[in-house]
C-alpha cells in the first residue's frame, strides 16, 4: 500500500481473508480510509472487518 512499506493490504488468493498490516502500533485515519477504499474496489465487504487491536 505505501511505498515505504509502513502499511500493507494482504489477502488470500481466494479473497476470503483480508488483513491491514502496519509497522506502527496504529494506522493513521487517512491511511486507514485509503485502505478501506482499496479493499472495497477489490470487492471486500468492509463492514465485516474486525478490529484486531
């Protein structure tokens, strides 16, 4: 997701699983919203996401 590899979106080949990864303890809201939008364009139902913090 980010060019410096601080944040990433990871999914399984079946698109059954989705993870947002961060090298920091939290993801800034603007980055998180970008990740949500990207996941939506990939076809994920983002309302089903679980906060893993």
